């Protein structure tokens, strides 16, 4: 009797690549539903500290659920108002800068012609740095956020059922862990990591957004609340998030008050956001998520292409799901997960029952 030969690495790679391609196409078709589901999950994770703090204080379960939901509604409703009002105001605002934008493009084209670039190529190159085009990209992110929040009933159904299940989940997970279910152990560890990451990132992002908003008001940047909200949302993207958040208010400061104001706004945002992102957040997160910087950039590009503009905000959590729950769970693919990591991952801390709870 001959022994079956194992499937070659090349064949496994090709099959895996084909399966990943099909999965990404299907995810792109269902992007709206997936984004709503992930946003509801992020909201539940962010509300987790309040939920369990109320439980520790002995607040009855039904009152804990109501208070948590009211807090979510207050924050959620405020964000909705800012997004809807400010996005409409942005569209109106861009029309008032038509003259400044055309003068800027003409100046860039003239500068390029002075360097020896032909007239037609200089005009095309100037169009690449058109402030309107850049701001319209960010307007697409804001519009996508408004569209995602549009189906409020669906999102809140997920939130409510997730919070209700959080009462029962610790006992279920404890039973599986006692039975020696290794995948549930991996799921619990991952849930603890991602819940801690999302909750800390959310609260630090809110603080950064508030400080940025005050700074924009002082500098006279139009729509300060909108750009403060954008700084909060982009705080979920490590490494490049605060650089992306600096672009729109810098452009508007340039159009409104000139290049000096734009430089002050740009460096002000970078200093504020870099302090929290590079100094304050690592102290709270410790090792943080085991994801190499290059993988952050790649995940940002891939999930933006698959899920739309809001895929940029959700790119890191989605990549971590793929890395820790799929690749690391397979002995033959763990080397890929190690290549995606920073290379200095330490053993995960012990997981409490509360951290095991929010895995939905």
C-alpha cells in the first residue's frame, strides 16, 4: 500500500491564492453589509469597559444594558449629526474656493514648466495635486460613514444582541476552555487583544479629536468638528493615520489663510497626534498588536480597495482576524503569520473572563 504524498507547497500556494481572490471578490460584493457588521462590532468593543465597570459595581443586568445603550446612542447620535451637517457644508465650501484652487494649479503648472516640463504635461501633473480632488477623496470617506450609519436599525440590532450575549458568553467560553478546546482559547486570546486595542484606541482617539478640534478653531480652519472627527476615525490606522488626518485641514488652512497658516496647522496636527500615537498610546497598549508597519500599509490598501473608503479605518482589525484566527491556527501557515508580525512578539497575558466575553 503506497503512502499518499503531501500536497506540494506550490499547489497549496496557488489554491490558497485562488481562494483568497474569490473571497475578496465576494467581500467586495457584500462590502456594505460587512462594514456595518464590523462597525457594530467595534462599537460593542469600545463600550465594553463601561459595560463591565457597571457590572462590577453591582448594577442590575437590565440597567447595565440600558445605560450602555444610552451612552452608545449619545455618542453615535452626536457623530451622525456632525457627519451629516459637516459633509453637506463641505460640498458648499469647496465651491467658494474655485478661484484659489485654479490659481494654485496654475502656479504649480508654471513651476513645472520652469523645470522644463512641457505645457500639457505640466497641466496634467498640476491636476494630480488638485485640492478639490484630494478633498473629494476625504468627502467620500465621510459620505461612506454616513451611508454606513444610515441603516441604524440593523446596526443597533447587532449591538443589542451582542451586549445581551455578553452576559452569558463567559460561562460558555469557560466550559469550552475546561474541555480543552484550543481554538476557543485562541479566540479568547484574540478577543482580549482586539478588545483592548479597540477600546484604548477609541478613547485616545476621542481625546485627540477633541484637542485637534480646539486647535482648528484657534487656527480658523473651516469645519473644525468634521476634521476633529476625521482625526478620531483615522486614529484606528497605526503609523499613517495621523498623517492622513493632517491633509484636509492643511489644505483648507492654505486656501483660507495662506501657506504660513497651512504649515502651522500641519505641524500642529502632526505634533499633537504623534505624541498620542507614538508616546501615549504605546504606554497604554504595551506591545500592542503584532503587525509589522509594512503590513499596516498593505492592509490599508487592500481593505480600502475591497470594502471602500471605510475599509481603511477597519483594515487593522480585519487583518488581525485573518492573521491570528486563520493563519496562526494552521501549523503549515504559521510562518506566514510570523512574517506579518513585528518579530518581537511576547507571550500573551492571561485572559480574564471579562476579556473572553466579547468575541461576537
